[in-house]
C-alpha cells in the first residue's frame, strides 16, 4: 500500500514518514492526510522564521517545503516548536483541539526520526506539552427528538435512509464505519463487524430495531447493475454510498424534523446513541467504550455527564431536600 501525496511539494523524508504511518502503524488515509497538512504548515513556518524564503506572511500558502532537508530538521529546537504554536494561536486563531492535533503530528514525526529510523540523535520535542482542550459536553438529540427524526423518513430510498439513521442512533458507529459495512459483515448471530480508526475491527450487537431495519432495507436493496455488490448501502448511482451522500441525507431529515438549527450532524448522532445508552440503558462505561471503539476510557467518560432530569433527581435525593424552614428564627 502506498500513500498517495497529491502535491509534488513533499520532501522524501516526509513521504517516507507518511508511508510508515499508513503501512506500518495502520493509520487511516484521512489521518495521514492530516499529518501531511500539519507538517507542511509547520515547515512553512520554520522557513519563514529562519528567513529561508523571501515571501511575507501574507504569502504563507505559497511557501514550498520541497527543499526541507534532514540538516534543517536537526536544527529545530523546542523553542522553535513553541514559537510555532504561539503563531498558530495568535495569527491563525487555531483552537486548542486543532493545536493538539498538530502536536500529535509533530510528536509522531520526530518520534519516527529519533526512535524508529534513528536519523536524528535527540528528539527536540520529547518534552512538548499538549494544549489543554476545553472539556465541552457533546451535543446530542433527546429520545423524543430521535423519535421525531425517524418519523420524517420518506421517499424512494426510505428503507435505506431509515436503516442508516437507525444504525447511527442505536449503535453509535462512525460515518466511515457505516459506509464501509459489507453484506458479509452482517452476521446471523445478530452482530455486525465494523472497521474503525487505524483499521481496528470490532464486533457489536444489533438490537431488534436495527435487525428489522436491515431486513426491510435488504428486501428493496438494488442488486442489478450494482458496482460494489458487497456494499451494504447503495447509492442511486448503484455504487457504495459515499460519506458525503450520508451527510446530506442526515441533514435533510434533521431539517424536516426542524432540528437543523441545533448544531446537529452525523457525528452528533453517534453522541446521541452513546448518551441514550448511558442515560436510559444504564450501560457500564467500560462496555460503552468497547461499543464505540474508543482506544481509552478517558474518551468515553465524557458521556457520563448528567441530563437535566437526572440532575433534578439527584438534587431531590439530597437528605436535606425536604427539610422544612426553621420557623423559630
């Protein structure tokens, strides 16, 4: 498998790193592409900072990194990297989450050079801190809103679209996982095999709503002229449905349910499934971690936030809640 770099502006040392991340580490194409963009931004900044280009900051996007060499990389210090992150914060207005992603890209790159290929003697960013992200609660649909969303499904592809929404709302799968489901991934024992981030496979159980939705869809699923015969979800062009098409149909039904101005999206349906399972199903957080395919428990713990109803119940459970006012004062 070879990483396809669209631009010719990529030095060999970065191409080799990207190939390593995809082939050896099993990172997804999307992650590898993001690493490339982050490294390109970093080395453009380094060239600008070290006066290696005659361009101004306004011409930042025109800076070529094709001449980045190992000698230049060896000159990079932790101070250079911190200056880069100050630049991202002050000049490019990158938030903590975006900066954290760039930390991950740089850390992986320099670890590769220092520990895997030994092209540099010392890793200059081994002590680099990751920006603290804002612990924002995920947006999710309530049970009532989820039911309303499902009621809006209609049209010539209603069985397919209903099945897609049902899987999102019940299983909490990612968009990439849903579009990549093949027919043979649906098993007779009521489970489905998903391929998540880093090509990691996991098997999750389907509830009755999901099983019935899949069965109803398969009755009308296109067979003749289908290009990808193994794909579960087929587009009207009779090929595997694309992420963009799924995003469009989800937004269409969110609009029909008058939920389009709430900041909901395909990924928010994943949050919805996780939240409903935790709040209404009393699912153990460790089980939820496995269902969602999280690599660590910390990522899943965000779903332990309480709904307003639960918060009200908790407040009422306080032994002082029914204490009468002292009339002797």
